[in-house]
C-alpha cells in the first residue's frame, strides 16, 4: 500500500466523495483513503451526494449503485447532464457483477466499475489511474469583483482579503457556483449545512447577515440580494 502522500496533487490533498449506504463499508473506505492521504467526504444516499457536489466538486467520486431513493445510476446520469460535473471521474462500486450491468454502468457515464467485495489495494489502483488522466476540479470561482480560491481557501473582493467563518465560506462558495439563482432558506439548509444537524431556518438569516458584513466594504455594493418571500441570491446590482 502506498504511503500517505499518494493523495497529494500539486501540493494539496485530492478530495474524494464516497457515496455508500452500508455504514461499515463507508467508514472502512473513508479510513483507508484518508490513510492514503486523500481528503474524504461521505454521503449515504443519492440526494445527499448531489447536495455535497453542489457545494464542493470533488476530484473523484466512488459511487455505490444500489442506494436508497435515488440510485447510483441516476446520480451518475444527473452529474453527466451538468456542465460543471460532466468530466468528474466516477468509479461505480457495486455487488452487481453481471456483464450487462457492467456495460450499463459505463454507458450511463461511469469511468470505471468495481465489483464488491473489493480490496482497498484494487480500488486504490483504479483511483490512481483515473486521477492521472482526469482534468483538475475547478479551483478559482469568481463573480463580479469577488474571487474564491477553493484550494487555498482564500476569498477576496477587489483585492481585499475576506476573513470568513466556516459556514460563511460554504455559503459563499455555493453562491459562486450558482450565481443569480435564488435559493430559499430550506434550499440553503439542505445544500450547505451537514445532513443530520438540526438548524432553524432563521439561522440562515444570521449567517447571510454575517456574510454581508464581511463582503461589503465601504462604498461597495451589496451583492447578496434578498428576494422577498423567496430567499437569497448572489447578484450584481450594477446595471
């Protein structure tokens, strides 16, 4: 097994999202991939996986086929239909060993297909091969005069560095990935906050106010728009 430096790409940890509803297998994969040096996110169903990707695009996804609700095939199909995730490397992990299933998974858009049970060494080799030929995840996000380096976790407006708390950072990154789109409090709770954490909808308002205070310096326009009875959007108020 490789050492913990394998997950490094250009001086940063590559980010892998593991989508698996078997909790024991999910934790085992997370432990071993982190030991190899990767940064690992997890999701237990298809909707949660799509929400995680909407907030932060991974460098690679390990995706179970048989998921509750939205299947792995459906997740893969939706990711391939979106410009931002069309080239996201996806390894389908499944107990379905038939050739027809293998072909179907690849036809839907998976880059590789691994049958359970699978050793971590075999999965590691597949990940390494895909990482070598995959285009890097988008690093720089920008809108109007705001920029965000998602690798260095550095945000600026007009060259002024922004000091963001963890939640404000996630909200800003999400907005920068979906500019000019209006999201309700419930949308933001589902797609920015960790699943399973109880947060009141009004808490969103608190973090939006904090984000505005950080973003808007003297003489700068407020680019976080409040849409009455609808929610919030990142929008440029200039004509």
